C-alpha cells in the first residue's frame, strides 16, 4: 500500500491533514470511560482502524474495546499491545491481509494491474481470487469442502476455509500477556453453535487466548467453529453484529463516552436491480437493528433514571427498608454519550464489499474512518449536558460515499 507522511501505511494522513493537537486535553474533557464498539464486516474493518488512528492521534485511548468478528480482531490488536505499539501493529495486520494481484495476473496471463480492463471485470476477478485462493495471512481454501457438502466432518472442519493463517497472524501481532494484564478491557462477541445464545468473553473476568478471538471471527460456513471449554462457538455477528448492549447492560454501570463504529448502513436507497436488492438485504441484515436496539436501551436507561428520581422523594426510613433498597438498586444516574460513526457506502457495485481487500479499498476506508473521526472529535459532542431524566444521547456522523 502507498505510504503517506511519517510512519507510512494504509490510511496514514497526508502531511497537510494533521489531526487536532489537543492531545490529553481532549481526554480530560471526557466524563467517565471511553468505549470503542466495533461491528463485524470483513474488509470493511479498515474503517475501524482509521477510527482508532484518529482517536490515538488525539490522545483518546479507549478504556474498553468491544468487538465482533473483524471488530474482535482489531480490538484484540488494540487491547493486546502497549499504547506505543497499537497503531503500528494494527497497520501491520491490514498490510498483511491486503490482496495481492500478482498470482492472478500470472495465472491468467493478464497485464500487471489488469491494465485496460473495465473496473467491473477487475472487481469480479478480485472477488474470484479471494474466494478461490483466500488471503494468505487470513484464510485459505479447504479444497475437499467444495466436494463434500454432506460429509460428517465435525464442527471444527465444517467450513469452506482454513483459518490457521489467522491464528498465526494473531499470535504474532497480539501480546496476550499484555492483554491479560488488563491495561485495557477487551470483550469479544460469540454465539454458541448448539445453544444459539450470544456469549461475551472479557478479560475483566477471565484470561483471554487466541481461541476467543478466533471464535468471534468464525463466520459460517466460510470459517469453522472454535471450541472453548467443550462448547463450539461461531462469530457473534450472526446473532448480533452490533455489540452495543454489552456496555449498556454492564454492571456496575459507569458514565461512558461510546464510540460505536457502524460498517453496514442502516438506511439506504430503494434498489433498482436484483444485485442492488441483494446488497441492500445484506446491509439491513448485518446492521443488526442497531437503531431499534439503541432506542430500546434509551427507554431502559430512562427508567433507571426515573427510579433514581423517585428515590429522592422518599423519606430516609422508606429508602432504608430492605424491600425498597432492592428496588432502588435498579436505578442509576450514569450518562452514556453514544458517538456513532457510520462507514460510507461504496460507490458502484458493492455486493462483495466485505471481501474487498484491495490496497486501494483498504486505504480509502482507513482514511474515511480517520477523517470522519477527526470531524467528530472537533465537534466534541460529549461536552453537552444531558437531560437528567434521559441519560443517553446519540450523536451521529454524516458519512459520504467512497
């Protein structure tokens, strides 16, 4: 990938695009913990890397990262390294998973870079290359899977791809001793293959290993399940791809500024073709009802504040009774500032945008995440006072197409 400015690598800002220089002053403006919530979305996760890059440059390091699928991978790299290495390790991961067209050009006798071919043909060749050859540092095809869909091979092999390359990549980029020292909290979302229940693993409660991250990224039927403690787990994104509830339901509750990164657009135009209909269907499916979930959480949090206010109107004797104490325990006065960063919709045909691991695709998404976050940081919406009866405010970005 092209390099720009000091440090180089995908999505690094150009010299004239310097981030805000407020540094630690911005972190001082934030009330409570900083939480970074990352959806699943394959190659779209480069946008998340850009979001973290901008936060890092502004001196806003998360206290807690919650991720599913590619969000769990990005989150593990961020939380599993000391502050001075996080951005470099994140950049190295995305450099490693960048699609290389050299094999395809040699195999098909095509000119270097597919010169002269229509963009739609280049995209199709790229997608076919990823599907048939995989990404060497991420996943590789399991040849026998294509000829044995009905073979009883067990949950650890019931997939089209091997993910051992991802295991090796994570082992080299994530310091699990650092991760389990809990300098930063990490939570990864999975779903039980047999139970169908969402399950979050967090280093606050137990040591995490590479298997926990692998399980969160085990999206079927492409990737095989991962067994932890005798139970097989898949990618949590097939149940809930927006793990925002993990922080809003956390106990004990704390004041939080939550940067939630949405990779799949909730809103979009009505489709005019079958391909556009398929694209829109995937956007709706993987956005995981993020808006409705957030509205419900706002209602619940409002009730918590109502309970707290009711307690103020009771006498001391009433509040001190055991029965009332248990009821008042449901109340709280915490504030949640939700900063929603929405990845831009791709121009043109984007049905397979989540496997667009091309250098230009990764770089433009990283840059978009960086720029969107810089603009949000400049707004600093977390400084606004909240209605004491509400407790949750949502601030959305205004993404453009890339």
